[in-house]
């Protein structure tokens, strides 16, 4: 224990402001910024325009049904498509709905008239929201088209499983926090493991650990792993207050899964340092591999739709199984089986990267110490 605490004092006792900024300030501030940015509710009253060449009972009822949807707001009725196109270019409407001529007549003859929707592809997320709401609204309204004398409006009620507040913290925020700590843990592991090599203190490091290279490595990374994991855990459960309450029986699985991810990320940073012996090269590798990891984790694009080589790369990173574990638990007890599979994968990753990182650092320390 004396060797262990000597190593901690040697590395963490220095007035290294950058280390504490990287280990504490950066991940916490970045996570809080993302939470505040994405905690607003999903968009409502999205402005749209309507071009109607069919002045009929059917078209007027469709307009009422669309206006009744809380997500959509009919801001303008244009005489032609060109007028609404200018409104879209000016950013005053996000989509344009086109009712064709003789729409009611074709509907009565069961010819299924086509209602066209024009959206701004530059705002893909808003466009998808508008398209989804229009499909749901018009599809529900289709059941009542046979009786145009009905004056009651149709209302759409949106229920969200696991995200009752309807905000983007549940969709992106909580996962981006995981991505932040995934990258920060790799960077911090790289920074701590490279300390004796960049400061030319390999001999002092080993001497402080009573000649034990294993104890020197353990004393360097163990406090960092604990600090980063504790920050990660607190911020995750703070963010989880935006969602449905999590059952206490699931807390331990999330906490251990996050611990495994942090250990695996530190181990990857140790591997990079041990293989190269250079903080600069190891940090570059960390940025190249850990930076775009979120894009391959299956949260913004389906993982199964990616090429096989990309899927294999995604499962080399601990970010992917942890996100899958958390997503499964957001569904409640029914997701425990899938979450357990992800936890076992994370455990294997943590053991693999930590052992490989320790061996590579052990070799690099002996090489530079000699």
C-alpha cells in the first residue's frame, strides 16, 4: 500500500492544472452544456403552408384536422406553389402541403388522390417530424372521409415510452454524455499513462513504486478511473431525472456497466501509450478512434444497416455495448435480458483492454528504464 500511495502522490500530487481540467472540468462542463441545450421539449407548432386547388368539404376538413395537431401550425395558405416556395426559402414555413384539383371527387370515386408534401431537406430533423405527423394525422382522418357532415375535429395525442417530457435529452443528450466520457476516459488514460515517458521520469516512477512496474501502473490509473467513473455516474443519474424513474434493481447494472466502460477506455489509452511510447502519437490515435465513435454506435443510424466492417469496428469500442445497455433499460424490466448481454460484452472488453494495456505499458517501461 505504501508503494501504491507513493505512486499516487508522485503523479497526482503535482500542481498539474491541465490534468484536473481534463479529468474533472472538461467532462462535467461539456455534459451540463449538452443537458441544458437538449432539455427543451420536442418542437410544437411547426409552421407549414397549404396550397389548395380543391375548395371542397374534404379539403376544409383536412385543414381543420391538420390544424388540430399540436405539432403542426398552418401559418399560410398560398395561391400557388411558387408563393409557398418563397415562404420556405425565407424560413417562415418548414413544409408545404399541396391539395390537388378535384381531390374530393377522386376520393369519392375511390381513386386515392395524391396529397404532396414539400419539405426543406436542409432541416432534415424538422422535415421528418412534419412528415411523421402528417402521415399519422391524415391516415387517422381517412377513416371519417365517408361522412363530411361530421364537424368534430380529430386530435392527436403523442405518448413517449421512456421519455415522458418529450425532449431530446432522451434521444441524444444522455447518449452524448456517454460519448463525452468515452472520449475523455481514453484521453485521460493516455495522459496518465504517458506521464513518465514525456517527463523522462520512468526510473523515478518505478522507484516510487518500490521497483514494481505493476504497482506503478496501478497507482497511476486507478484513481483516475475512480474519479471519472464517479463523475460519469452522478451526471448520468442527474440526466435520468428527465425520464421515467429507473428501478433500483437496475441501478447496479448501469453503474457496473459504466465502470466497465471507463476501465476499457483507460485500457485503450494505455495500449496506445505502451505501443508507441509517445503521448503525441497516442493522443492522435485516441482522437481518431474515439472521436467519431458515436457515429458508429447505432444511435443516429441503425447499426445493422452499416457495412460488416463498420459493425466490427463499432463492437471494438466499449461505447457501443454501453449505449445498448442503457437503451434496453430505458424500456424497463423487459429490457433486462438484452442489457445483461451488453454487460457481459462490456466486462470482456474491460478485462481485455486493461490486461493488454498493462502488458504494453510494462514492456514500454522496461524498455525505457533499461
